[in-house]
C-alpha cells in the first residue's frame, strides 16, 4: 500500500455485449426494473482504476468551488473543510449521487451504469466476485468495521484490473429510475459494515451480480458513511 495511490489512471474497456441478470433482494414492496436476463451492450470506456478518494474530492472542491444546495451531512467526516490526513487515500463517503455526479462532470466523466458496473466487476467470465467465485476476506474489506485505503487489497482486482470493487464502500451508479411512485437508484459492491439484523441492508462484500435498491430522498438522507463512487468516460 502506498501513502498516496497512483494517479487514478483509467482502465480501457473494449466494446462488448453480455447477458445481464442481477440478483435483487426485496424485503417489502416491489422493484419496477428489468433485472434480466437481457442482452446489454457495453460501450468502449475508460474506467477509473480506483474509487474517488478524499484527496481527489478535495482537489475538485478547491478547483471548482462546489457547494451543494443542501449541505446536510455533506462530507460529514471532514473537519474545517478537509479530511483527516490519514484518510487521504480512503474512498470519499458522505456524498450523495448528485455530489458524485458533480465531481464526474468536473472531471469530464460520468458514473458507471448498473449493467456496466456488473460487467467490469465480474469480467467476461462473469465471476461471482472480482477476484474469483468464492468470497475471500484476504482480498477485500468484508468486515473490518471501518473503511480502508482504496489500494489496500491489490489481489482483489477485477479481471480488467479495476480495484476495490467489493467491500469497503458501496458505489453509486449513474441510473435514476422513476416508477411513478418512487425515484431510486442502485448501490453496488457492498461495504465493510455488517448490520445487526437481517432486516437491514446486506453487509459485507457483495457478489458482482447483486445490487441494492436505494430510494432517493432529500440530499441529506442520500449521504452516508458507507457509499462512495468511481467514474468512467466513453470513448
């Protein structure tokens, strides 16, 4: 692990197509979304090797002057406008999907769509986890109880070489779905936190073909300590 991760270089993803099918746990109600199986097209992309870190996000704020209209819970773990020094290379959290999209737009990128995220995590082989088909706690932050640096688990890379895709911090995707009753999106990858009861969201590293439905509410409630993001750019 480095004190400073390498510049967040991009991994080149070539065009492809695959049969998308995603597992979606429903505790109550329903989800008006086509979970597959269905054929989807992957465009040629450059994908961030790592999730966006606290250091990267501060560079964005310093250069852009970004301030959300509703700042409740925004970067709640920062003090006096900056992150704890030891957390420079941790994934930035306490950001909403809109906060993530603002960063992506500034960087000339966007977030990954849900079906793109799954392909990049599982690879052409459709591995259950980025590094293989069996959960390996030595290759991801499954249950350490707190965040870790984005380069903490180099052996956890996906078949494309993309890092930190399962466990540690969940990741926002680009999708926003409005089913006429709710606006929602999905979270990917799972996180370090293990909730004390099955009724809560699934904890730990989640398989590449699992996503979590997230109801979009007000911006303060859309921010939490377990969710970050990474960016991509179409060629």
